C-alpha cells in the first residue's frame, strides 16, 4: 500500500505540510531526496508520493528524519521568541512526575552535533556553550552505546522520544512535552534526589529486616532466640536439681 506522506522538503530544505503545498512547486523526500509528486485527488486525501514508483525509500527513515527536522525547527522557534517549553515525565530516580522548562538557559540547538565520540540527534546548548541535554528520536533503533556512554561520563540528561506511527509527525508538540522518558545519569539531577536518597536510608534504619540482612554474622533476632533457649534450659536444669534434693 502506498504511504501517504504529508510532509516534504521544498527547494530551500524547509519542511512543508501538505496543506501548505502549492501546485507547480517542487518538493523532495526528506529521507532519500528524490522528487515528490503532489497528489491532490478527490477520492484519497491530499498527499505526497515518490515520483519514482520503484523507489526503495522506506517510511522508517522518512519518519525519523522528518520528525527530527520538525522538532529542531520547533525548538529554534522557542529559543528565538524566548518562550518556555514545559515538559513532563516520570523520573527514573524517584519514580515521581517532574516538570521542567526545557528552554531554561538554552541558547542554541543543533542536530548531529559532534560530541567527542558521538553525534546525537539533537543537542541543546546552554549559555556557557555546554550541552546539558540531548534528545534521541527512537523509531526502530535505540540510542547507540556511545551516546549512552557519553551521557554517563558527562552526566548529560538524555531525553528519549519514541515514534510509533507516521501520524506522530502531526503531534510534535505533544511528543516533546510528554517524552517517552528522561534519564538522569547523575541522580542529583533529580530535584527530589536528596530527599529520596535520605528517605531510603531512613527506611533502612526503621525496617529491621532490610537493615539486618546487610550485617555479617548472626542477626539480632538470632541472638535473642539463642538467649531464650539458654534461659529455658537453665530453668529446666534448676527444677531437676530441686527434684533430686527432695
């Protein structure tokens, strides 16, 4: 079945939605760069299609590249207009919902930005020229190991956005505001981390069984049971001695 592409690149490299396409203009596939045909039929919805019917271009590469470019343009717009971009996620440290202004201290955004041994999909650059946050767009393949290693080494926050269908291209705002997950490689990046870690330590002291399992040697319960047995045998022995005296 023919994929009904709703986004294309114009001659300037900008992404154009089918609703803004003009008859007579030239459009290209964001993935393979082949020419697109603008189909404006009465039966099927308006859409773009590859001019070459034997094209090997797949929807997977198209989805990833188009989404990345749309998201990049969206973030640039927020930066230019100095607008806040609030995102929401479940924290991997404290398992609670967090929210954060993604544009906080962010001055620029780059795609395929060179970071030592990796080039993440999108890098957010702050006022100091550093990259505190990177965004990886996941369709079929998870972020590569070198990206994860870089984040772990530098305590960079990783935002992961999972794409499911080609319809995700029309939900860019929702996808970035509610990312699949946000990974803190440094636990202290979590605003609740100090309280969370303190509560864990407090629970370890309050709940004896959890705390004692880490001790070497007999537990307190075992020591008390041994003392009780000794007292029991001592009482029995005393009664036997009294019976013999009589």
